[in-house]
C-alpha cells in the first residue's frame, strides 16, 4: 500500500513540477468535487482527461487504491459525454480492471437560473470488485469492500443510473445537490443516494500577473454523500454517509489537481477515504479528432 | 376556406420573422442588468487581469485579437457587441448561448467576468473610442514603460511575457500589431 501511495505521490509531484516549469495557460476553474456534479459542462470541443483515485482501508480488509480514469468530452454546450475506465489494486491480492461507465449529462434549459437542473444518464458495466466510490447508493457499505478480488470480480453488474443534478452559482459560491437512483438491470430494486457540495474560490478577482500560487487558483469546499436505501427498504438504516472537505488547485498548462479526505459518519461507512484527482484538458480536441465543425455565436 | 387558413398562417409566420429580424440581440437582457456599470472600469490592473482571463477562457473560440477566424470562431468586433452595455456583456457571459456553442461562464466569479469586459473595452470592442495606440516606429526606437502598458492591455501574449524585460514585451507586442496592420 505504501508503495502505491509513494509512487502516486512521486508521479503527482513530477507532473506539478513540469506544470510549474512550463507556466502555460490555465483552464477554467472547475469544481474539485469527486462525487457531486454541478451544472458546469465541458466546453464544446474540449476533451478533459481526469484520474480520480481513492485510497482507503476497510476495517476488516486490506488497503486498496482504486483509480477511475475519466474521458470527458463536450459534445455541445448543453451536452457532455464521459467514459470512465475503472480499476483497483488491493494489497496482498491483485490489481484488476473492474469495468467501464458511460455517462451523459444534458442541460434541458438554455439559460442560467437560480437553480439549474441537469439530467444525467449512465450505463455501467462493472464488477463487484469496483472500489472507486464514485457514488454511494442503497445500502453500499464497508462490507462490500472487504470481499477478496478473486471472489468479487466474478460478479458482473450491468446497471443504469439516473441523476437529477441541481446546481447554483451564487455570489462566487457553487451549491450543488444530486439525487441519485440506480438500477441493476438484473432482478434488483432501485437504489437511491444523494450528494451535496459547496465550494468557493479563495479569491474572486484575478491578479493581473501570471502566477501558480495566487489565491484565485485555489478553491475549497465541502462535500457530503451517502445512500438512502432502496425501493424495498427506503431507510437510513445500514447506509453509508461521508463528509469530505475538498480542495482544488488550478495549475498551469490546463491542469487541475484536487484532494479530498473523506470521513465516514455511520457504522457501515469506512473511517477515512483519501481521494486525489488530476485533470488535463485538451482544447479543441474535436479539431484533432474530426473535421472542424461549422458554428457561430450569434 | 383552406386558402384563407394558409394565408393567415403565412401572415403570422412572416410577422414573427420580421419581428425577430428587427429585435436586437440585447433586447432580452433585463433592464436592471443592462444598466449595471463595470466596477473595474478604467482600472489598469483589471485590464491586465482581464487579458489573462481572456487568454485562458475566450481566446480558444475568439482568437487573440477577438477577430475570430471568419468561420468557426466568431469575431467580437461586431456592431452587436459594440452596441452592448457592460451590463449586457456581463449578463451574456453569465448566461452563455448554449444553443450556438457559447458556454455559460457563471462558474467564473463575477469579478473575473467584469475584468474580462474591462479588457475587451480596452481592446476596442466598444462603442467608445479605443485606447490610443502608440506610434509603432517611435516605440520601436525607444520603448517606454507607459506605452508598453497599453500594448500589454491589448495583447494577452504580453501578459504571458510580463516577467520578461519590458522592452522585449513591447517589441513582441509591436511585432504582432505590425503584422496585423500589414495584413
């Protein structure tokens, strides 16, 4: 486990060093949430590659490091599509690929309102060995993360997930609420969950100089997420809930770093989950991949 | 009877198109938003910050000189944009135009949106006269810090090279301006 953490830290440090050395332009100030979605979609034509990792140790299990690699593409200004590739490594067991997720987010209204809804549709093809904790639904809990990889990887799950994302940008604060419903396409009840987050940049106005450590490059907030039971037992009993401060740092060269230590608040939650995220945005990726599209602003 | 119905439908559609044609893009901006003033108006620091923000967020679609590329990337030097008030532009940045590919920039703090507008105004995208442009030949012969500040506001690339010698910054700015003039 220590080796995994050490190598990840070394890689992150190297990337940071390179970013600071090149001093290239930064990208948009995205929110550093790991579970909660906002109504900010990817700019059209851009491709963001982000890794979201989770490090934890269940009470009766081994340390693990889970990694979700996210490819997020702005298909339209009102439509973002994403592909996740998930994997995990558990100390004393194995490192395995656990599946993929394909998700789409749509903004049904073309204007900005005090509360902005976004519709989210996802298909998952993952195994029970997945430990990325990108959402907590139903009665998900610590016991699910203790099963040996050899056993849990054999259990394949095809799931559909719907989310209602409500998000507001008020006086430089972002406030987002997600209502999650997930259905195993086999014989299983609908499972429900929630995520809530607030965040704000440390400084509103930008300084007129190129800098990496200016206050406006940092964003801090709080995230809370958990399960709400399922259609057969809509209750808080045996559900997991986490509270997690979040920190984001907008790096030069279109990169973004985020960190979040999460703390379980119920008996079925893990005590601590540490998350790291590193994102890189490719501008005008559609021009690289496809022929240039025609379009206009006015 | 059927002919009359089609005539009525044709009349209503024509009227709608005519109304849409004579309506300004900014008519949908609430009057309260329209009347808002840029709190950073005239601030050189805000212009510098706006130049950097423009480079980070706007240049990708509108090019460094805000002229676009005449095809996919739209120009900001249009009568429609020039006629807009600061409040109109801030409202539009916040709203975006999702149908036509312009994302909403509500995720940027409001102060940064105003700084972008301060920069755009300085760069001459306004109904008001643009900032005076120093004489190219005189500047090349004797670059001065004050003149360089004007160049700095006009070219985001100067902001990027701000840490370099000011004379070098000026030369680079002037090179770009001269190239644009000759084009």
